[in-house]
C-alpha cells in the first residue's frame, strides 16, 4: 500500500523497557529519516515508563495523529520492514493512514522482524469465534 500527500501513524510498542529504550534510540537517532523527519513529540511514554526497571514491562505510543507529515508518497511495506526490523524484540500494533483515509492496520509480535495485516488476524479470530459459538450451541442442544 502506498500513501500520498499527508501521512499519519499511531503505533504502540510494548515489551521489556531495555528493549523499548533501544527502539526509542533508533527512532530519535534518525532510523526513519528515509521516510520523514522525526519529532520527539511523536513519542508518548506510559506514565510509569521512566520508573520501570530495565527488565520490567512497559510501553509507549508513537503517533502523529494531530499533525500530518507532508509526503509525496510513502510505501507502507518499506516503512514497516525498517520499523519492525528495528523493533524485533518488542510487540508493535498500529495503523498507518493518509489524508484520503487509506488505512493499513498491522501487528508485529515480539521476536518477529516482520508484520501481519491486522485485518487478516481479525478475520481469523472471527472464524474461530464463529466456530466456538457453533460448538457451544451444539453442546447445548446435545444436553437438552
């Protein structure tokens, strides 16, 4: 998917704080400069983030939801490949969208340097939920 004109993102990173700190260093160090200029305001730490020990669990949000980034075009796959590789040891969940409301939701689980389209995950879970409901209904009918 390619985004045009203005780019927006809302991404949550969660995991061990030491690994999250590495991701923050990547972001602040210019790791995404090929796509857009980083602004420290894009990072919003959880309330207890700074007090959490390095081995403790925490999270932060990476978002520009109020101010679009002007772009000519941005390839979502290229962007996510770079981001997910840098954040391989943490969990990422988020969405990317542009001014035309083209949207891409994704998930990248801890330990995986790639991502999945979240819509596919939703469909998979919906199928499992439907199957579980049918099995429960069949069990109820058998009991009657």
